[in-house]
C-alpha cells in the first residue's frame, strides 16, 4: 500500500472517486516530485477530496490550481489551493488559464471526460506543462462510450486522437512524419486501463551506440550497420 492508498483508505477526507488501480500509477509517475516545490493543475475538483490527497502526498510542497464548472468549488480554496470556474470545452477559458497561472509540473485531466473536453485540454494546455512535467488524462474508457462522444475506433475519440502520439515520438525515423514540438518535448507515453500518462522531457534525435569488442564476423550485423547509416 503506497501513501496515496493509505490516505484513501485510512485518513479522514472529503469524497474521492477513483478507479482502484490509479493509486499505483500516480505513485509510479509522481513520487520523484515529492520533495520538490511543485505546481499542479487538476481539472475536475468535485468534492475536493483529491485536493486533500495531493496535499498529503506531497507533504504540503504542492500548490494546486483546480478547474471545475461548479461555482460551489470556490469554497474549497485555501492558502495552497486556487480554484477557477469554467469549462474545459471553452477555448478562451483555457487560454485565460494559461495567461493566469505559471507552468505546472503536473496536469491531471479528471474533468467531464467527453471527447471534446479531453482533446481540447491537451491541445491547449499540454504546452503549459513544464519541460520535465507530467500530463495525465483519466477515464479514457469514455472513448468507447457513445454518450461521451466516443465509440470503438471512432476517429474523434481521445483514444484515436492520442494514438497519433505514438507516431509523433517516432518521427525521427520516418520522413513521412513531421518532427514537431510534441516530438521534441515528449519522452514517453504510458497507457493503462483508463489512463494515459505522458512524461515530458526535452528530446533530441536519438543515435545508436556500441560497446565491446566484436570477435565474430557477422554479415547480418554489417548489413544492419549500413541501414542504420
């Protein structure tokens, strides 16, 4: 049981609604930030239980910016939490957020989970995550639900939209894929049931390396070397 699970199961807090496997994923990707002063943007405040969970996990070192459509969420503000009321479907609202708050180390999209909301948020706020930050989109299973604008293999679903990221991080290797800002700023993609975690890092073209003494002639290795060149 990690600290997030401990908090969820044993500490007194406001309502938190998560899938049971999320806590392991959070801890895997966020624990290296625990001793740093960081900024978090969480979309989807609801009852505010997760705000308390982040404060506990990061030992008071995190300042959390929250977004929700419910004006009542403003009551959850404190010295370490600032809440903005608006819709993640609203492009002008997202632009205002970018102008208002500093770049964040962690962005968690746990908002309305519709296709337009998830796609819009990534398009407008991905660049507002720090160069070594983490972008998390939750509840991806709605990409398979018609009621959220999804459907299996539906082109406009967030799942299908995000599959293009796989090509983007391999753009160095294909003249048919443009090396763009996403390619140059994304280290890795981690897909889990209902969650995508994107780890950012400034990237440069990869290159192959060798070490050790070759002692056997290998024609296939020579052919591979030619191809790599």
